[in-house]
């Protein structure tokens, strides 16, 4: 299995945790667009100023801005031999833009499956614990709706374009889910 992977899953599916662990195991960078954008907002960069209100509303930041940010990140040395992308692409337009900028094609996609009710429960708990600005009940529902409408269809896009899609059951403890991810990718 190659090292150029996308991690797909709704907010609250545990994809950030699993993606970061897999990246550590494989020795490649974990690239989270949500984290990069939150950092840009905290640093008050031009990108951060444009993204701030959009993120708080739970909407998607403009494709062009995110694609440019990811393109720049992937051109850095540490991503030369692989990476785990988390939170990007978020829709088919971003997936196509990514295919255009990549010199070495993607190896595949890991998709974490978690039922809607469980996601709401986990997200509300996280809101209490972390106090992220976009973790209001309204923001959470909005982001989940966008996920089902725009992001979930990505697995079909990647299947149709002959990339490997590994669907993994995301219910259970962190270790249990990670074992499934590793088994699916055969990287243990
Ligand atoms: P996340 O941490 O992945 O849940 O992302 C937090 C927020 O950052 C999202 O609700 C969006 O507003 C924004 N964001 C992150 N990744 C993307 C992306 N690929 N395209 C557009 N907006 C994004």
C-alpha cells in the first residue's frame, strides 16, 4: 500500500485521531486543512481573515483558497514520499483540483463510517470539552449536512476513477478502530 492517502469521514468520526496515528506509523506528515485554517485564523493572516466567519458559520472556505493552501503544503519536502490528507478534499471540485496538482497520483482513500446519531453525541461532548468556536449545535448540524451532501460522494468519485477505497467501521474505541484501519491497509 502506498503512502499517499486521503482520510474521509464526517466530523466526530475520529478521523483526525486516526489519521494522525496512521501518519506517525507510516512516517509521513498528517495534513489537516481544518487545523491549518484554524492556525491561519489564530495568526491573523490574509487567509485567516477570509476564512474566519465562514468557519464559524460551519460553511466551507472557498475551494481556490484551500486548494492553493494544500498545493503549497504538498510541495514541501516532508511530503515528497507521502502524506495523509485529513479534511481535504471536501467536495468533487477539490478532488479534481487535487488530481491536477499532484505529480504522483494518490494511492487511495480511507473512509470512516459512523452513524449520524453517534456523531451528534460525540460532537456535542467535544464542544463541551474543547470549546471550538464552530462547535455549536447549529454549526455541528450544518457541517454534518454539508458532509453528507458534498463530501460523502467523494468515495464514488474515487471508485469511478479507479482509486482504492477502504471503508472502515468507525464505531468502538480508538485502538479498536485503528486496528481495523491498519488491517484494511495491511500496514501492521
Ligand atoms: P475540520 O477541522 O476539518 O472540521 O474543518 C473545520 C472547518 O474548516 C470547516 O468547517 C470548514 O469551514 C473549514 N475547512 C476545512 N477543510 C476545508 C476544505 N477542504 N474546504 C473548505 N473548507 C474547509
